């Protein structure tokens, strides 16, 4: 009754091609943004921001990046964690050596460095495909982390081997380091996510996105109709790694405060792959919903026994958490292999006909 | 100049200096390689028969070893404990088929892959809840003494592992080539639909193949467990087997063996002769780089089926 495009006439092509062609969608997204910017930071307490919302935003950004590569360009990558590490270490290196540069610009620069590394490790994708490629990207994962661990230059030779976010300000407001407030850091992460999501959405519905999808659906056919696999695949790796790099930089500078290479290990890569598969391959919104799900479920599971007043040892609850998490993933894949994005689609169709489904 | 010397001259001089030591390194590498092959075999079996890239193989190794140790700790004699573990693995295979695979028929490879990662979490959690998560010693009476042949130090346990690997591979080869079930398995691997249409029961085949790879996982679990103790890190062996897989090809049993040997030897030689130049601990990624280098020339692995693509 309420969700129907009856009477919304498109009078020019621009209106026909916009991101949200239905007015109700536009209202919904606008409301979501108003809540995210205007309500959440003033309502949520420190714990919610630091433990749930900021990681959710950062993982969303990484998931959007990986979805560009895996969901749209069809190249499975298990090296996400490493690309995030590149972003984080590059930011650390640049901002500690040249503190004058604005931290936002440093984030973007590090994204660029991550993109270069992504191109390098994307080169095998021209020769190998499918699972062979997925395993080959693990080379990036293990090699890069080993490099950051072994070579002191990357963490300025400090004895602890960790990188720590130094205090940096933007327009006189502290946005990174231990003295930055959670609200400010939330805003930084949110602005990055919203900005980059808009960019991603517009990439995938334009020429570049179409060429990625052509490569994904069948690369030989795509090559025959004039899409260069070399350029297209490497561009996908570059853009995706850029996103992951920025997300990695944010994860150290506005979330964790300090990190070792363990923070970016292979389980992070799997986690982000989970997000886009649970959320929906080839859907920007799906990546964000998937990120919310994968971030929230473990936190819920950790707190659930205490919530119900069950006395369970931490060791046991960790294993139960593993079982429930694993089971839930298998269950979700069985119920809807195309993820939350498909559920959302089905829900919208239903809603459109409601309450008269004929 | 210094760097070039370390990378390209010194290691070879070292090798030439003490051929006996070099031979020892190679043999240790070969024997480790067989251990990798044992894990990789389980992957290959399942991938051949059902096209599932089973990431949970490492967790299955852990689960099998934990079950065996758990039974033995409760005073079950070794033969019965072994039989019991085999039964558990078969039951597990049936459960996986019924609860998971059956509902995921015809899904894309990546969905199945993610489902097995979910299964991986499930098995790790379940195994450790059922049998405890502390490090356990697995001792099923394999002799562990070193002796010398022509000045080369050999270890009885490693030789035993090699022998087991050889027996296992021969059995599997015979099973695949000569028995009716084996032929059915190969038919399913070739083409699911064609196999179904000539009356091969797909679901039974899946149960069989998951059981067989469960048993292979048990053998791998015994070998690794006896060597380094049964503990959580056993499931990370899957990560060691992956480069073996892409090197040998996902669909080839001999590939898993040869791949394992190449990775094992390459890794040991690299660690001992080139490791110092890189600051050590290069074992974690060297295997992947080696496999990647091979893949550049043969994208389907050494023994994988040639990929023919048509529009």
C-alpha cells in the first residue's frame, strides 16, 4: 500500500537512471542517514560506539571493497586482510615520517599504495582462475604479513613490533590517537563509508562496473566483445585493494589505536568474505548488511550466556560460539545462498503487492 | 654484491660442501612432503567427486585425531579405538550429506566453499567441546628411533609415515580403478547429471567419498598427532595443504602426492639454505610462492585436467 511507485512518472533519462528510482527508497535511505549522523552518536554510549558501531562501519568499507572484486568482477580473493594491513602500515609510515600531511590525505595515499600492491598480487589472475586464484591470493596474505613482521622499517623499528596511532587533528579536532573521542572517530568512519559507498555504487552502474560484470560472467566472451581482461581485472584488484587499504588504515587509526600483524591475519580475510557472501555477492547494500551481521553475531553470542544468566566457562562458551557461528553460516547458505540482498529483494516484491497480492 | 652472493652463490656452495647434509635435508623434506600429501589427498577426493572445495578437511583431521585420543584416554584398546573413530567419521559424513550437501546441490562453488568454512568452525568447536581443548599426546606405538644409512640420519617414524602414505595411495588407486564404487565415483566426478541418468546414486556416492576422506583425515591426524601432539593447531594444517593442492591440481591423486613432495623438499631447502638471507621463518609463505610460480606456467596445476574454455 505504501511501497508502490504508482504515479511516479519519469520525465527524463536522468530521473530514470538514478540510484534509487523509487521515492520511498529515497526517503528510507535519507532517514537512515539522518539517524546514522544525527541520532546514533548522541544516543549510543562509549561501549556501543567502540565495540560495535565503529568496527561495523570499517568492516563494511572493507566488505564493499571485496564485493567489488569478488561479487562484481568475479575474482575470489583471500588476501583482504593483507591489503588492509598494507593500508594500515602505509598510513603509519607516512604519518610518522611526515606529520604535516593531513591525516585524511594520508588515508587516501595509503589506499593508493594498497592499490599498487593489489595490482601486483592481482597479476596472477590473468593466468589462473577460480579456486586456484583464491589459493594463490593466500600467497599475498602470508607473504605481506611476514614482511611486516620481519622488516623493522615498516614499524619504525620499535621494540614492541606494533604500530600505534599517533594523535592527529582535522580542523582542530582530534580524530585519531588515544585522546580522540569515540563520537569523533565514529563520524570519521561513517563519512568514509558513506562517501566510498556512493563512489562504489556509481562505479558499478557505469561502464567500468559493466565491464567487470562481463568479465565475471564469462571472461572469454567479454574479451571477444572488446573488454580488455588485463585492464579490467587489474582495475578491479586496484579499486578493491584501495577500499581495503583505507579500511585497514581506519581500523588502526580510528578503531584499535594500535595493532600488530595478527590483527590482519587470514581469519580477517575469511570474515570479510563471509560478510559479502552472507550479505549477497554483487550487492553494495548486501555488503553492509552482511558486515552488520558478522560483526554483531559474535558479540551477541559472547554476551548471550551472561544475558540469560547461564554460568558457562569462557573456554566452553568460546567453543559454543564457534559451533553456533558455523552452524548459522551453513544454515543461512542453505536457506538463501544469495544472501540478505536477495531476501531484501523478495521482501520488496512482496511489499509492493501488499495487501492485495493479485 | 653481498646480497647476490647470499642469494645465488653461498647456498649452492653450502650444498656442495656437505652432500650428506644436503641429502638429509632432501629426505626430511620428502618425508614432510608425504605428510602434506596425506592432508591434500582428502581435499582431492572430495573435490573430484562432488566439486566441493572442502576447507573443513583440516578440521576433520583435528576432529578425527581428537576422537581417537579421546577414546584411547577412556581406556579403549587401540584397535577398537581406531574402529570407533572410523565409525564416527562415517557417521559424520552421513550427517554432512544429509544436513548440508543435500540442500546445496547445484550451488556455485564459492557458496559450497563458504559452507565448508562454516563446517570448519562447527567441527573445531564440537571436537574441542567433546574431547577438551588441551594438548594431548597420541601414542599408538609407532617406533620413533633414528638410525644411519650411508651416513644419512633417518627416522623410523618418518619412514613409517611414508610407508603408510604409499599404502594409502595404492589402496585408493586400486579402489578408484578396479571396484564398481570407484568407477561410479569417477563417473560422478566427470559429470553429475550423466552419472545420475545412468542410475548412479549421487547421495550414496557423496557419503562414501566423504567417509573415505574422513578416514584419510584420520590417517593424517594420527601421523601429525603422533609427531606434534593433538591440539587445535592441527586444523591449520589445511593451510599447508592448499599450496600442495594448487601445485598438483585439484583433481589429481598423483598430483597431491607429487605436489606434496615438491613442496616439502622445496620448503626445507629454502628454509635451510635461503632462510637466513630473508631473516628466517619463510616456511609460512614459501610454499605459496613456489606453487604460484608453477601455476604461471600450468594454470591447472601439474596434473590437473586441462581447462578448455569455449564461448
